């Protein structure tokens, strides 16, 4: 079973700061997901990536398959970015899409 | 917009009184998942449907059942809710064309927060 570790668990930043959240996993995967969950709300899929880097607005996700590590970056952070960010990887070697979730990083961006 | 819709957003039930949560999707995805998420914890997969095939996780309590009458709808039935079943229940969908599994993004609903009195 894949083990997913995220760091940090909690992160407080000032508006405008560059933010990095890290994720490492133990077993090779086909793709990794970054998800966002606002307080009391559902989950939004931010990225799914299998190699290299993806960018969407102020969000950038990178993955290093050899090192089994991924990072999520937020540039020019804003209070509306405050949420829990979750890294997830496939279970069962990637079949049927079941995900194993990290425990999440709770981000709070202060104005 | 195509989406995953969960009803209700908030559900209160009494200890031991059966409750049903619903999920519908307009994405025509063939895989539907139910997750349980307790406070400050990661979501935990309860079961999923791959097309009509039901796949139960080994540690999902017998108290939890699911139905998928058609592609669009999936229900979570809790037969005799206990206090420990209070949680956020998340439905998700994905498209799996075979062998691509985890490479397909999962689309989540907003969740149903279940409280037990």
C-alpha cells in the first residue's frame, strides 16, 4: 500500500507570499492528484500530473517520478487561497482510480 | 455545467435511524466513489462502483451499503447509524476506460455532512 506524506501539516502565510507544499509517496505511481478543500466544503481537483510541471493561474504543480516527490506552489498568495490542500495517489497500482490521500496541509493566508 | 451533486448538504438523523445520502452526476462517468471524511482526517474510501460492479473496501462496516440504479445516480445507505458515523460523506466520479485507473481525474461533490443525535 502506498504511503503518502505531506508537509507541512499547517502553514500560515502573509498575503503575497510564495507558498510551497510538499508531498512524497512510497510506491511508484501513474499519476498524482492535488486537491483543494475549503472549510466545510467539498473537494476540488486542482491538478493531475504524471511528469514534469503543470500551471493553472497562480498554481504550479511539479512532480519528480524518480524521487517520488511532488510540490504544489502558490504564487502571490491571497486570503481566498486559504484551504486544505491534499495530495493523493492511486491505490492498487493505479487500477480503477482508487486514491490514497495524504493528511492534507492546512493553509491560512492572512491579509 | 456538468457536475457531481450531493443531496442533502446537511443531514441530521437519530442514533439507529436509517439514512440515505444521494449523489448524482451529469458527467457520464463510469466509476463512482463514496468516501467518509471525519474531522481533520483524510477522506477514506468506503466503496466504489466500476460500471455496475460494486467494490467494497475490506474495512467498510456492514452498516454501510450502496446502490447504483443507473449511471447517473448512486446512494449511500447507513442502516443503523452510530455516533461514530458522524462525518462528511463525499461522492466522486471518474472516467476509466480500462487500464488507465488513477490517471483519470476524480470529480467530487460538495459532500453531505451527517450529524447523529
